[in-house]
């Protein structure tokens, strides 16, 4: 099941699902039995799934076609966004470019930072380059959405707490980020201006055909202005989402709608590729991230 948040014809934000390129406003087609927003749907999805399945079996009429709606971040108001660094190749490449020595602790614990959960945007929305930034970068990631409240979750139990997956672009102002992190804090202003997710959330059952043990065999690509720059695979994560969830929930509660980012796949940003491969992003550039089984996430720099 692919779930989206979109603007309807009246410009009102609603939650729905996509089937055969058609959009179903879940609140409208269920005559109020389903909520009108994504966060409520995720929080109570176990009781809402049977209603959706019944409506699909009844072949209810769609609300509109997918091409006629404006997409928003599938979950516009998550309680939090934690972004990890789960791909070793990214860390190795970025460290070489930045002249930083990899901390041995990275191999002991999955590390993350909190980013700004109030600036999420969706596919086709414009992303504004922050003031004083001259080194804007994309980051190709897969995101995991938490489906129920939990604390001190073990990695082997984490599957029960996962609702679904999405594409995540952790936009980075590299010049601001590098300066801040020399102080020992950050990335702060290097990251807090924008995060893009979408185009949808796919429920976890959708990705089961791609499962290989604790990972998923999902090709991940990034294009700038139609030119392929990055290509990797989700199965190459050093840490699993189960391990990340265990770390994130250690001593604190995770809540429905929390977003867990994988961190950048190997070669998944301009920082890794170097200026000899591509310049930093500029206004007018279009960035397209694509992941097998999820879709394509496009944004233009404003």
C-alpha cells in the first residue's frame, strides 16, 4: 500500500492512498471512518487496515488521478526525525574528502542526530538554498517510519514497530556544516533548513519481495538535471534498521510517525563525488532521488 499526503481541489491537505495512478482520499471514500491526516492513520493503522481492505474489495471510485494532485511530505508533522549514518562507504568517502579520521566508535554504535522535523517538504516542492550557503548538496537516503509506541526495543523485535518506508533527502549546506562541526557541535544550520521525504510511504509488506535477510535489495539513484550521479543499494547498510531502532529507543520512547533516516548511501552526495564530478547545487537545478519499490522524489532548488 502506497500512502500519500496531498492537496485536494479545495487546497485542503488530506491523506490517501495511490492505486493504479489514482488517488483515494481515505476520509472521503470511507465516509469519515478513516482519518483525514497521516499521523492519525499511522497511530491507529492496525484498526484502520481492515477498513481500507474492505474499500479496495468494494472497488470504490477514486477521488482523482495522481497527476491532478499536489503532493506534500507524506507525513508532514512527524514527532521527530532522527538521521543515522548507517553506510560505511559514505563515511569512508566523505572522510577522505573532508580530511577527517573515522572514529573507531562508529563501528561500535549506530550514531544519529536530530534534525528539524518542522521543515519537511514533499515531491515537486521547491527547496530554497539557505542564506550565505555556497555549497548546497543532496543526500540520498531511505527512511523508516515508526508505527507504534515503544521503548528499549531490541533489534530482533524492531520489525513489529515499523510502519513503512520512504525516500529521504537530507539536504546539506556543506560550507555551513563543516564550519560548525569544527566547534564540536552541529550540524545545526548546515541541515535545519530542509528535509524532503516521499513521494509516498510504502507499507512494509510492499518491500518484502526485496528482502535479503535483515536488509532490502533496493537500488538507490540520484540524478541532477537528468544526469545520473549516484547509485547504491540499501542492502549495503552496515547497520540494519533494527539496530538503529534499538539505539534510538534506548531509554526513551519512540512514537508513531517518528522518522528514522538511514544516512547517505555510498556515493550518494556531491561531497563524496567531488567537484571534478559535479559542482555544488544552484538555484534552478532539479534533483531526483529514486529507490526501487518506493518511487521517485523530485525537487527544484529555488
